[in-house]
């Protein structure tokens, strides 16, 4: 699922380049939800200290930065 979220982020960029800003925003929201679900699955299956949990947290912080939600990124 982590890779799927990354693909959705790449699709967001392509849509943005084509000027389809509303579709791009929807795709980015979808990517955020995919990465959030990934984090939940990683925590449930791998535990809180696994490095993949850290990867998912880092990706979600990137989403927060893009949204200018700096408090959420912390």
C-alpha cells in the first residue's frame, strides 16, 4: 500500500502539470488516505518500533508539509 500511495502522488503531479488542479487535489487526498491506512497496518502488524512505521510517519509528515500543516507534521 505504501507504493500505491507513492503512485497516487506521482499521478497528482501529472494531473497538476496538465492543469487539472481539482483532480490533482483529489488524487493527493487519496494518496494521503492510502499512506494513513498503510501506517495503521504497519503499526498493527509490525509494531511501533519497526523502520517501516518510521517510513510511513515520514511520508505522512511530507503530506502535512505540502498542506502547510506544520503543526500536524510534528
